[in-house]
């Protein structure tokens, strides 16, 4: 049987790079594409020597050309942290909308199956808890998260339209908070923020009173769920995440224990539209994909902490988007 050829957009990012590893391991020829605004070549440099790995430096918001056949497309290109949306809102909107349109067109031309990375952010600040796929969400279209949330909601709508109108094979994964090695240390998300602060000897910054909740999934579990969904025949959205919910205050205390930091926990104002609670209902994934998360937070955090500890000092102190003015397109 011919080798499967798989395009992974956002391939140099946190999730994208883990997906590249997984599809290489499954014996696919993998083409990673990334414009490197939030991705990092260090995440995939170990793959460059592999004969079945290629990298294209390209922005998928512009026309996407890939020579040869494609069997699968995984659209994982997007800024994915609230600080990124504030800093690069237009690119966030473009990659979810124009980028998705380009990849849907590519999937049609190549007769490939496409999976898009959607998000728990489509539920906004949810009034239903835990969140099942049937919940329509509570999103502020013009708030700071609107650029991400609405791009992802549009992405789902457009993907479903290509599925129903063109008969394209599509999959939609709604990803809840995920963590693990290769997260960007300074992207502002809570886990790298807390661990980075502990490693630099800074105080840990809780936004609000820390009573808001999140449910954190270890990256290997997420990748397994995505793989199973892609290989299934189910075109409706599926939540993938770990339902083990925790308040941000308790999470900060876990990080204090894990890192042994002597720094204080300090409180900052809660950002606008910060969801008060979030937990995936994963009944669908369990039933359809026979999938459940396997890695506990204690195990996953240990691996992630070891990764962050191993990073060079200059990465630890690097500030992202230094030249962010240049991104204003
Ligand atoms: N948060 C925090 N301190 C930080 C960064 C984030 O308390 O230094 C909070 C943030 O307000 C949110 C939660 O942690 O309630 C998760 O934030 P993150 O940016 O990781 O992702 P979100 O789930 O909000 O998209």
C-alpha cells in the first residue's frame, strides 16, 4: 500500500509538532506547514533528518499549494493563547477563516480528509456545565476573545458546509485546555506562566480570585483522541479534553508544590470575558472513539516541568512578540 501523505498546518507549534511525531510514527509522509509567528522550528528540528518529513514555511491564509497527493489534512495553524489574540487579532481571524477556506479547497482538490482544530472557546463563558457538544455557547463577538472564538465558530460552519454541500470528508475536534512539552513558555497561558514564573524566581500571578476553573489534558492523550477521531467516520464536532477540573487557585498551589518555589502568589485583575468554568463532557468521545484520557495531572505536570527546566536560560527569559509591530498586516 502506498504511504499515506499528510499535511499538518501549524506543524511547528505545540500541538502541531506532537501531531507530526505521531503521524511519522504511524508511517505517513508528513508535510508540516507553518508561518512561524507563534510556532518554533525547535519543536520539529529532530524530524528534519527524517526522509518522510518536509517543512514548508508558509502562511495558510494565503493560497496553499502542495505538490503531489494528499490523504489527510490537519488544520492546526492558529495563535492559541489569549495574549496572542490581543497581539495578533487580525492574523487570528484570517487563519481561522481564510486559512480554513484555502485548506478546504485543497482537501477538495486532493480528495483528502480534513480535520480542523476547534476549541472549547466556541462555548465562550459557558452557562451549561460540563459542556456537551450540543451546547451552542455564550460568546461575546466583540470582546477580546471574539477574534479567536468567532474565527473558530466560522471555521466549524464552513467545514460543515463543505461536508454537506461538497460531500468532503471532514472532522471537527473541540480541544479543551491542553498542556505538555513544547508549549511556548511565554505565551501567557496559565501553565507556562506559572512554571516560568517559578523558574525565574518571580511571584505567581493569579488573575481574579482564582475561583475560575479549567480542566487540563496532557498532550499525548489529546493526540490519541485526535488520531482516533480522524480515522473514524464521524463528521459532527467531538470534545477532546480531560474532565478533571480544578480551580486556578488550587492549580497555582500544585505548581508551588511541584516546583518548590519560595515565591508568593499574587492577584491581578481578571481579564475581560475570562470563562468562569470549563469542563468537557466527553461522553461522545468515550462512546464513538473508545477514548478516555490516561495521564493524570500529577504525571503530566512532572513531565512538563522537566521539559521547561531543560530549556536554555535565554528561552526562559525571552519575551514573545518583541517585534510585534512587524506583524501588523
Ligand atoms: N491565568 C492566571 N494567571 C496567569 C495566566 C492565566 O490566573 O498568569 C488564568 C486566566 O485568567 C484563566 C486561566 O488562568 O482564568 C486559564 O488561562 P489560559 O490563558 O491558560 O487559557 P484560557 O483557558 O483562559 O483560554
